[in-house]
């Protein structure tokens, strides 16, 4: 049985998603404990940070659904940025395009193809 190695583009994106997930989760968890009353928005934020971590881990494992999830996660941030200052929206759009390009290059597409079972 041969193990497919992820291309550098997938490793970079996966590591970024793992880092964003872990650091974002820790940062917002601190906010959770500083609030005097429970607010549901922090749960939603923590869920998105956990998803980033999850997508990063499964990108490294070659799960095609994680590739699509990572792009959808970034598209969600673009949608949230529509009402923010233009610079934030532009930054999110640039990240979306870059992540999409890195995850859908031919070497990455080959990595995410299922291996035939014999």
C-alpha cells in the first residue's frame, strides 16, 4: 500500500487552517470567560474556529470534502465581510482566491482523488 504525500500547496493551506482554528478558538474562549452573561454568538464563533481546525486536519489526510469545506469556510468569511470596510472585504476575497487556487491545482486535485481499491 502506498501512502500519498500531500503537495506543498495542501500542506501550507492545511497548516494555516489548523493554526487559525487553534489560535482563534483559544482567543475567543478567553472572551467567553470574560463575559458576565452567556451569549450564543460566542458558540457560533467557536464552532467556525473548530471547523477551520477540522478542515485543516482532514486536508492533510486527503479528504476531498475538507477541500470544499475549506473553500466554503473562506467564502463564508467573504460574505460576512460585505458590510465591513472595503479593505477587510478585499483581503478576504484575496485569501479566498489564493486558497482556491492552491487547493484546486492539478497536483492537489490528484492528491484528493480516491485511490482505486484492488
